[in-house]
C-alpha cells in the first residue's frame, strides 16, 4: 500500500544515509522501524526468537550472537556443504 508522509528534512536525510550504510532501501528501513514500534516484544524476523542465538544490534536489527572467537575457513564450509549434500 502506498502512502504519503511528511518527514522533517534532516530526519529523512539521516534515514536515507542509514539505509545506504545498511545496504537496504528507505522503504525497508521504515517498515522495520514501524515493526519494532508496533510489535516491540516480537522479533523482527520470524523464527529467530531464540535468545541464546539472537541479539539486537546497535542499529536495532537482529543478528546472530557470536560464539567463540574461532575462524571459519573455506574448508570448514565445504565440509559442511558436503555433509548436507549441497
């Protein structure tokens, strides 16, 4: 659905800049912000409710929590892909 909003120029410029930094669209940024405001206790991405795996980044987006400080190598990825038959 399309709609028209009056947004302060400085706020719109900041939102557009943030969208560019996140490599997303202004539409996606606004939709995500509205979802966080309307459904604050619901994770923004369905299926990612596990608090042991997901955290909210400083940008307000869900991200996987880091487990350990090890490095993931190409060989490790290939081995997992072979195991999964990919």
